[in-house]
C-alpha cells in the first residue's frame, strides 16, 4: 500500500491531515463570516476570554476561582447552543444550500426553470422601480431562487398575480395598505405582499440604512433569495444577497446584477426588446418621460 505521508522533524504528516486542516479552516472562516459585525461575535470573544482565564487560574492553582469557572466551562456546549442558536440556524441553512442546488449545480439539470419566461417578467419590475425611485417611494422586493419562502408568503397577504408595473406601483404607494412590508416574487408572479422579513442583527451597518435595508439583509442571511431595496429617503437602489449588501446602484447596474444573480447571465437584449414593444409598455412610455 502506498504511504501517503511525509516527515517534518519528529512529526509524521499524512495528506489526510492536511485535508483535515484545510476543511477545518474553511469551516472556521464560514463561521466567522456569519458572526462578524454582530453581537454574537462579541459574545464569542467573551466566551473565549473566560476559557483562557480558566486555564490560567487552574495553572496558578487558584482553587475557588477554578471551581467557579469550571462549572461554567462544564456547561459550555449547552451555553453555546443557547447563545448562538440564530447563528447555528444560519450555518445549517448555508450548509443546506449546497452547490448541488445552485443554478450551475448537478441537480439544476433536473429542476431547470424557464429562464426566458422569467427574464421577460423582470422588466416590469425595473420599470416600476424607475418610477418609485423618481418619486422617492420605498420598496422591498424579494426574488425567490431555490427556497420557495412559503412561510414568509403566508405571513403576508397572498396575491398570486402576474407582475405588472402598475400593480407594483399601487402596492408600494404610500397610501396603500399593502406598502408596509415586502413583495415576494416567485415563478414570474407576485405571490404575496406586506410580508414580514427577518431583520439582521449586524451592528456595523451605516446609520443611513433603515429598517428596509436591515430586513433585506436579514432575509439574504437566512435564504438564497435576491432582495431589491428602494430607499424611501433618497430613492437609491440596493441589492441584498447571501448576507451582503450592494448599495448606490444605477438602473443599468441593477439590471446587470439582477440578471447575473437570478439567471447567471445578463438579460438577453432580444428579451427586453420584445417586452418594450408590447402595447401596454408603449402606453406607459408615452405617459412618462424617459
């Protein structure tokens, strides 16, 4: 049998040991990405500090303090599960969204969606966003991917309607009873409005980002959805995806990013041209200035 090992001084290192270290490093990095900038990171630092203090006082034979800290360390695993339950949930969700279910993954050949049809339904969203931006009307639009988000749909008002510019503008109108919350788009249809999204617990977000940005970022942390955010105060556009927030996007940048994130490629020009030639879109273009 081939010996897949080598010696460094008095150590014998196998190739599987190197693989083990690489995998553990990757796991720790993913955990760091989940907790960085949040309250959980500070709690983790505090827990590690207590653990180090415990070993110091134990080495100095300080029996009383060692006994007190030892009781805390003894239930450390249970305490970690309680303190980091949200982060553990996010980590398990991240593991569940493996590369097998991505658009370019192995299982995507069995669950391939009609990309052209969904690309044609994106343009009404961009038309509505342009009007909302000009009027400084806030909006929160969630595009589903592999996660269907039925739980979040059910906590709002079910609509199940074809996407249209007028419908989106009506929903997010400040006088509309549906404007407070998010719209969820799935399979080219508006599934629900006034949906409540989870809010991120990150503490390093700039002060100018309000509840919409925090809700969009929180949704991107627990699902694989792409969230489009229109700021009510400034009219600026942002996208939240996989726990990251892209801000100050232009309409061209927004179109390119949505095409990349939702369809893994830019939106085809002929698809947009066919949509722009539609009679209802021509009427909208005649009513509104470019």
